[in-house]
């Protein structure tokens, strides 16, 4: 094989640039990681992924093999050779697996045999520091994609977006899509349901509105997002799908960093709560009133008017 062989390990069990390791597959993190494929368009790419995240990668023109993470795939990949290995998981077992792969170049996270935790391959140490030091991450104020590019051999990010393999068939049907659900992993990202209903009242009959669809089927979800001209969203998977589909976006930020999210066509609305903890980068809120409650429906309505008029 003449093409460079690349193995990307990203099942979605840990957030690439956060210290958190969870039991829920981070679909948004898997999709965001596909931005790296712009660097390997001429390579033969194998991607190791959790089966739940497979619909995000299916049909991607720059992924030649998608392999589900299980014992059989581990044994298979350990018997192959690669030119480049990129491990974007900090789960200790996956770091140890990464170290066992026969590869010429390695980026991302490796295993520390002394304490059983994740360390960084040469050149990726600054990324690990961002993951493990919340205050340092807040001060960094750089796009997520920019940091990821630097981890892979010091590449320079030029504004590329993540790549969704699925090609929706739907046309634009609705003016506004309400992407209200945030799932169970980060419930504190949610904008209050009563605010969504108030926003619907403010819009009235001026624009057509669709509430989030495809909650149990990712491909239906992609079709729904594609059917909306503007997507109003929490900081969740829908934001990244809408970005990949080049939708107009209005996104809410409170506990997460707006500065690390690149929106190609849209408006970021940040909480104006007078809390020292913002952004806390935590799935649990210590306040009696969430910072998300300080993004008023009228602010969102004004943003909709602006983006509809000015594009």
C-alpha cells in the first residue's frame, strides 16, 4: 500500500480536551474530531469507534475503514502496522492499547505504567495540560480545532470544519429549529424548557418553527437539522451537526467555553449571570439558579431577527 496508513482511536469514551472520562459515548466529541481528516485526505484512514457513534462516520469519504471497538478489533489492529497513530482517548485501557500498536508516528495520549493513567506522546503534552487544568483551559481561549491540529505534528488549523459522512436528503422546510435536548451526560447545558416555550410565543406566526426530531435515530436527527434554515441550540451534538451542515446557528453558552467553539455562520449567546464560577465546565451546578437562566428569550428572539435579516 503506497498511501500513508493512519489509525485514529476515538470511540468517544472521554472528551478529547477535558479531563472527564465517562460511561456515555460523547457523540459530539467524535464528530468534532473528524476535523483531523482534512490533514489525511490522501491517506488510508482506519477509525476505531464505539458502535453508537458509527452513524456520524458512515459514508465519510476520508475514512476507508470504520472498526467497532471490541476484543476482536483490538487483536486485529495489534497485528497490523501503521505509519501514523492518533489516540484521542484518555481511558487508561485505550492508552495501553494505543502503546501496543505498531506505528511509526504517535500523537495524542499514551499509558503511564507507573500509575495507570493517561500521559501524552511527545508533542502532545500541552493538550494534556489543557485537559487536566480547568483554570488553564479557561485562560487558553483558543478554538478546539486549533488545539487538536497542533497536537498532530504541529499542524496549522485554517478554519476547517468537522466532516459529517451522512448526506441528508431533506430540503429546508422550517425557518427555525429548536434543538432543545442535551442528553444525560451534561444536563446543565440545557436552556430552560419554559424559555423555549416563551421564545415560541415571541416568534408567533412570523416564522415557521420545528421542535427537535430524531431523538432516537441519528439519521432522522440529521435530516431534521438539515430541514431547518436556522438552528437554535444548546452546546450539544446538534450544534456540531448544524455546523457540519453549514446551517445558520444561534448557540447558548453558560457553563462551557464559547471561545473554543467555531461557528462558521451564526451567533453565540453567553450567559450574563454574575457568577464567579462561569464557565464551570462541570455537569453539576452549585448555584440555586443556573447560569443558563440568564440567557433571556428576548435576547434569543433578537438574535433570530438579526440572523434572518442579515444572514
